[in-house]
């Protein structure tokens, strides 16, 4: 099968205390999103925006700039 690829800038946010995105999955992310950035939000689990809203907000704003 052919991999679907998005060639634009992409931001993946993961919580420091979450295992939703593991380092083993980075090659898969890079296959489909070659310009991906994975940013870890400190002191957060699955609900990044609620558990560390300041760092979540800053990471999103920096990416959008």
C-alpha cells in the first residue's frame, strides 16, 4: 500500500506523562508527516490543554507564527 503523506509543517503535542505518542512511533509519524515536530508538554498527561495550559498555548502559538 502507498503511504499517505502530508508535506506541510505539522505539530504533534504529547504530554510528558502520557504514552499516547511513543518514541517507537516517531518513524511512522515521519513517514506520513516528513516536516513534523513532536513537542513534549511538561507536567501533562493526556489533557495537555487542561493540565498545562500555559506551555500548551505557547507551543501552539510558536508553531503558528
